[in-house]
C-alpha cells in the first residue's frame, strides 16, 4: 500500500475526533500488516548487511555512511547523491560502506560493527529532519555516539526538533562526551537549539548539502517558461488543507493558463530511482524550469526551484524547518525566493512575479562558502 496514500488518510482523519477514533480501530489490521511487513523487510536487510560486513577485512581505511535513505523522497535521495559526491571529493582514499538505519537496531549487526570499525575510520550520518523525538535515525545517532568514541563522527546538516527536555539532555551528554563528534545544523533555529546544549566548538550552521547544486547544475535544454507549478506536501507537517489549496487554485486560474501539481516524492520504484538518480534529478530540475513561478511548502521544493532558476514562493509548515530555510535563502537570493505566511499573500506575490516577468540566474554560493572547506573546518575544530 502506498505510504503517501496512507499518510494522507491519516491527516484527513485527525481533523475529526469521532472519525479519528473509528479510523484507529479500522486501521489496526493495516498497522499490524505494516509492522509484520517491516519486520520481514528489516530481517532481510539485516541478513544482507551482515553478510556484507562479515566480508570486511582489516588493513583498509574506511568511511561508514549511516542512515542512507530508502523511502520515496527525492529530496533525501538528492542529499544522498550530494553526500556521496562530497565523500568522494574529500575522502578519495577510503573505502565507503553504506548502511541503512533499521538493521543497526539488530544485536548481531551492532556486534559486527563494533568488531570491524577501526579507530581511524570515519563515520558520517545522513542529513535531514532526523534529529527529532522518536525518529528511527536518532536512536542510531545515540548508539553511534555512545559506542564509537574514538572515531570521528560527522552529522551532515540536520533539522533539530528535540523538544522533549530529557531527549535533548541525553543527546547533549552523549555528544559532549564524544571528543571527535561534529554537528552541522541546517537552519538557524536548529543551530540555536543545539548551541544551548552542545559543545559550541564542534557545531556549525551549514545549509542543506543539496544547495551545492545551485548554480552548478546544467539543465538538459533551454525551455520557454509558462504558468505556475504547485509542489505541496501531503503529510502531517502541512499547515494548509487541501480545501484551502483548492480555493487558491481557483484564484490562480485568473492569472495563469497553466497550473500544474507535483511533489518531491518519486513515481518509480526505489531500486530504479536510486540506480538512475542523477538522471531523475536532472529531469526533475528541467521540469521545474518550465514554469514562471513555483509555489511550495516542501523544503527541497524550494531548493530544487533555486537549482532550476525558477522564482519560488514558500508557504509555512507546522514546524520551523521550511520557514527557517526560506528566510535564510532569501538573504542570499532575494529575487528568487519569497516567504508567505498566508495563501492570500502568496497569491499577490505570484501575481506580481508573473506580471513583472521575474527571471533569475542563481549563482553558486553555498558550495564555495561552506562545503569546499568543510572537511578542514571540521578537522580544525576537532583538533582544538
């Protein structure tokens, strides 16, 4: 069953307490099926990873990349692609071992990792909104900090949502006790949250690594721009309902002949997408470059728009992630991105952009400002 379909049903049901209670009962067999299916998939992945780890021998310099994504989110997949590229550029001499999250909760995998990871091996964690209460990746983060204290551990840019005080205290104590851990916060609010609790010498404000593609991506063809593209989320983080968006669509039809919908999830299988990832990303950027304006409440929806040189209007979500990113990026790309708290304001901004025929050509900033020297900054901070 499609995960996006299930999540959308959940969002709609939560709006009515009575419907929600009934749906919880009706959803029980589905939840049980999904749990059994997840356990089966995890066991299979555990066996595959275990066989892979047992083949590792001593004598090689390695980098372990934890938390590689396996879900239908093109933004996370783009992060993975950029992290792989950054690793290749900065650690060309190291053999890279990629590890998904769920198998790391299995005892036999942990025993194997503890036996094979040498003290001079580097550990890197996947970027994203994973430094959060009850997120499956965060349990893995704590395990790595607690277990591999002699290894350099790098947390690629994270959104932090450790709103539970106890959760933050436990995480901070593990991080501060680890002399070689380095944390990248991917928005000012996340940076503020960890700055109050973490060792300040080993944290850094750093934008999402997908921003390194801004100004550095060649689109496959020159296209004429026409119309509006709406790239909206359907999960529990969305602030505006489908009814609100539908009303906005009616209003937008008065100023544009072409109005299309998309999202940042992919339609192919995970296996196909990951084996053709660079091509799929280029196709996505080229598709975004066909429009006059993009309206989105997706974090990577706005970054993809900047890559495609398409003006983007960003709506808020229930958390700080999208808002903080939009306000930050607007400082560096003031003509390319606008943040709107309301749908009415968004409509007015889009109308102005279309009437003024806003065209942008975003230059590369974040790659040079942050990522080209990131390895040296990390090593320098740790040496202190």
